């Protein structure tokens, strides 16, 4: 199961722990994929099979 996380006051959801913008402090967590505000870098990593 994937966790989609957001930093405090953050606008985007991250789900690749190797994303350079992955929050160190997680303010919000959901297992349901949000329909918007998805991180560009996580999306790119996911497409390239590089999402850890
Ligand atoms: Zn990200």
C-alpha cells in the first residue's frame, strides 16, 4: 500500500521516499491516491520505475 504524504503547509502529495522534496515532517497521510496536487518529481519517478 502506498502512503501519500504532505508536509505542514505543503501543497503537493509525495509518495516516493527518494523524492528530493519528500517531507521530513509529515503533517498529512492518506492511502487513497489524491486526484490533484501530486508532486511532479514523484510522478516522473513513478513513470520511470524509480519510486522507492
Ligand atoms: Zn515528490
